[in-house]
């Protein structure tokens, strides 16, 4: 999972970075926003987002707020 892709900001992100970003967004309750220009990165982001929806975050901020 070390393939590096270029995103719109001009710096490289690995597939694992995109996966982790998707998972992080899901844990934070953010809307799903995969990259538009890179199909591989979008796929990794989607996988991470789906896993993040299934598994609870290490620190659940919603439970701490209540």
C-alpha cells in the first residue's frame, strides 16, 4: 500500500494516506469527499471511509461530548 499519488495540492500521498484520511473523515462525521482527479486515491479514500463507518474511532468524541 505504498503507491504514491499526486493530489491537487501538488504533494504526494500514498494509498495508505488516502485510506487513513477517509477513515478519519468518517470518524469525525465529515461528509465523504474523495479526490476527483485520481481514481486510485478515490478508491482508497472510499475504502477507508467505509471502514471508519463500521469501526468506532479510538477516541469517540461524540461520547465525550455527552
